[in-house]
C-alpha cells in the first residue's frame, strides 16, 4: 500500500530544534521522510508558515509541539489541501492572552539585557515534569544555548502576535490527534480535551508522567501515537 502522505513535518517548541524530536524519529515505524524545519529566523508565524510551504513536499503530515502547534495551525489555515494528518502537542488554538504577552515581553527584555539564562532557568523549571529533568534537562539547556537570545526574541515575538486559530478548527477534515502530558504546567489535560473536541473526529491522548515537552519527555509514546495517526 502506498504511503498516505509524502512526509512528516515535525515543528519544534520554543528554543528547540531537531534534537527535540531525535528519539521520536528513531522510534517511528514510518516509511516516509521526517523533516524538522529551521524556524528561528522569523518573528511572524504567518510569514514563517508561508515560507515553509514554499519548500515542503506537496502533501505532508504535520505535528507541532507548543509554538510548533501554533505554526502547524497557521499552515493548515494557509494550505489545508496539502495537510494529510495533524497532531497538536502541548499547544492551543487561541490568541495569546494579556497575561501571557506580558511574560513574553519580560522574556524579550531579559534577552536584550544579556540575561538570557535568567529567563531560561524559569522556563526549564516549568517546561519539564520533575521526574524528567535529570534526563531531559541537559538536552533542553544545550538546545537553548545553541539557539541563543535571538531565537528567543523571534519566537516570543511570533507567539505574542499570533492570531487565534479557533475559527478554522471545525473545518479541519483530516485525521487529527491532540496529545499532552498529564503534568503540563502550561495547559491542562482538560484544555487539550477541549481542543480535540473542537476538531471533527480528533482524539486526545494524555501521557502520564510527562510535562510540556512531550517529544523530549515521552518519545516512545509520542512515536506510537504518530504511527497510529498516520495509519488512518
């Protein structure tokens, strides 16, 4: 049977790159290419989505964690006919609320003042479930240091200015899945279940003992979920 898509596009979370998905890719049973695009050169999600769409295969499955989920939904908005499957991981579809924008503005101020590590220490504590920090923390810190303050500024700027994607959810007609960690400090399982409920036919998978960065914290479980999704 021919593959149901041409590629799986894996979109990273804030201050992460392909290393976020390394163990997921290793565990996948897929026979199609996996692509983790570079996303930190832009500070506008709509423009970034448009530029990625110019380079990707004609038909692809999308999976995005956190900021990667916001970007995935923007790509669905711009080119729904090209998306074959959708996985939204530790993310949401609404615009940034005022309190979140203030925190992002503070992070940008810290980065511009040479206090990038100050921001990252707080993010590190919140993003990973306690039990996963010893194994996942060094990789997360190294990704952040390698990407640096400019990636943080671009990412936070793009996230703050994103538009709500709630208006497109009911029109999504491809196999879809919402995945989250039970211990996600940024959004509850109930919020993810609500997101899944707004997408026709979508399922919601909650992973125990996992925080916000599911690809890093629970790669085997995520790979199994993605394999199941792409088999539909």
